[in-house]
């Protein structure tokens, strides 16, 4: 097969952009930093959205929608929050042909507008917890855009909740981190993510604690895949989110926020992609099996339709590609580029032999399979290849993670992978030094892999890496 993409080992950033272009995943928007998500990638996002949404609802949150435009005064009420977002804000100063009396911020995140309405909707302890989520777009002015990873406008879900106690808020933020995000990323995306705590330098503006899920990309860099924040009472006090307790007193609520974005598509590409294109985890793939008519012939179309119906009955997401006017080789390359997990190839010669050829995207194998066994073979292949992708990503992360004892060694190791080092050997001063060399503390973890309650717990370890 002729080379379509720049090899990953030769130029990883070029490979990434080549894949996005050749697989028809996205295009640059008309305004710098924006993107057009093409159908192939939007279908992946819809699958992500559906699976994530089901988990969010299982966590008892309800979907709502809040305005894209936020009065600038709302952001100003929480000083740390507005300071953290100020460089990224897009501000509307004119509308309807007139200068506005108060500038309007285009939504960078919605803690402030949620806070305004939570204060209106919450009266007593009976109204708590209030668990809300929205699927929306946000705008953060990006100086160095990269498709899916950092764009001026992107799609996401953002959850916002209010609770009666700090313990309830804490537990819920962790529930989202593990039961929604980690479960989805491990079991659907086949990503071995590391859950951890952000340092005070890295946490969300206005939060008292930010928890993250970090994944290693194919080039050894880190990507933050999702975050869950404990906001304490900072926003509750700024927006007067109070409730009457059972004892009759007036208390401020405790709030959380959490989000994941179309950045996950970029992570999916960079973790699982190879020199032939994207490799979609079967559990996530919009199309798990594509039946490809190699050449029209007697009974071929009918056999393809029969296989489609049998696979569909077995729960496989399947479609038929019978575009005989397009060369088969080109169609096969397109299927590989877009990462379709399994191709079932049917032509007159195969049919005469009573077979179809099953091609697996994950390992590139192709095997003739008796027509009566195609369904069971495809179902088994999808299950095996889901695990294969996860295992390969985990092995890659383990191979490129180094245990070190000094900050200098950590910074050096982070040039090609991840470094794991006692947090006590880094500290705030060492973190600043690492940042000056384009290395960040991605998260803090306990030796057993759990998320620390604070930076000061004994034995806490830091993961340092270069990041997107």
C-alpha cells in the first residue's frame, strides 16, 4: 500500500495533522483557532456523548441548558476565577448597532451563570443536592491552536452541582471522576488513564481541589482527558447560594464542577493511531464492521445484505459499502484511515468458495472465514481487539514511565515520556523550575494509585511530563 501518512516516528505532529486531513475528521474554521468537525469525527463525538450522558444520568445529574452570553460582572464576582480566565475571554462590546452598557463574555465555562440560578432555585436542604449538566460549546481564545486539542471554540459537557456539606460535594466530585470519566475512558476508549490530584499551581481557577485523568499519547506526552473540581464555598459565597438547614439556620452550599471535551477525540487519535490511520476501539466505533463488496457479481449483493442483517441481529453496528464505481483499494484505504475495526470483504471468488475475508484493523490480519462463521468471528474479534488496544496503550505507558529520585532526572525523563518522583523531592519551587523547561506536574498520586486528599500526605508521588 502506498504511504498516505507521514510516519509517526518521523514527525508525530505532522502525522497527527495528516491523519485528521486524510481521514476527513476535521477542517480549519474560517476564524483562526476554530474547527469544522466533519461527519466521521462527529459520529465519534455522538458516541462519546451518548455513552458519557448515560453515565452522567446514572450519577443522577439532569441535563439543562444555560446561555452562551454571560454578563462580565458575573465573572468579576469570583476574583480568582476571572483572573484565571481573563487571557482567554472573548468579549462582546457591541450588538444591535450600539455599544453595550455592560460587556458580555462568550461562555468560557459556566460556574458563574449556574451559580446565579442555583441561588435562585435553592431555598432549603430539601432542594439539595442539585445536580445539573449541560452539553454545549465554549470559547477560550487560543494562541496556539491545534485541532481537537486546543481550539478557540470546542464542544463539551460541563456539570455543576450544589450540596449541603463539604463531604457530599467531595464524594460526588470523586464519583464523577471514577464512575463517569474513568469508566468511560477505560472501557469505551480503551485508554489506561491515571486519576490524580492537580497541584495548587495547576488547579482550576476558583477551586479548592482539582482532580484529573491523564493519558500518555503515542509520543510520550501527556494529555488531560477530563477534570472534576471541588469548588468549596467560593462560588456559593460569591453568588449567595444558601439554603435553610434542618436546624433552621442559613448555610452556604458546597459546589462542584466537572467537564470533558472534544479533546478526547484528539487523545483517541494520538493513543491508538498508527501509520495507516486511526484505530477505533470497537466499543466506541460508530461503525464496528463494514461489509465491502469487492466486485459486483451473481449473489454478491444479496450475500452482503444477509451478512449485514445477521451482524446487526448480533448487536454489531454495521454498514455495507457496495460502491462498485470506486476502486476497492481506495475504499479499503479509507476504511483503514477512519479506523473501522473490522472489514468483511465479499466478492464473486469468495462467494464461490463459501467464504468472506475478515480484515482486522487493530493488527492488520486478514483471514478467509466460512460464511456461516463470519458473525461469531467478527463478534469475537471486536471483543479481543478492544482489549488489545487497551493492553498496547498500557504497555506503552509503562515502557515510557521512569521512576526517579531527583528533579533533574525527572525533567530529563520527561523529554521522552513520564517521570514518577516523590512530591517531596519537587515541591512548589521545583514545580516552577520544571515549568520553566516546558515540563509540568500532571498530577499527584498515592503509591497505591488512589487520589490524595491533599498535597501534604506522606508518600505522595508526582507525575511529570511534557503535555499538550
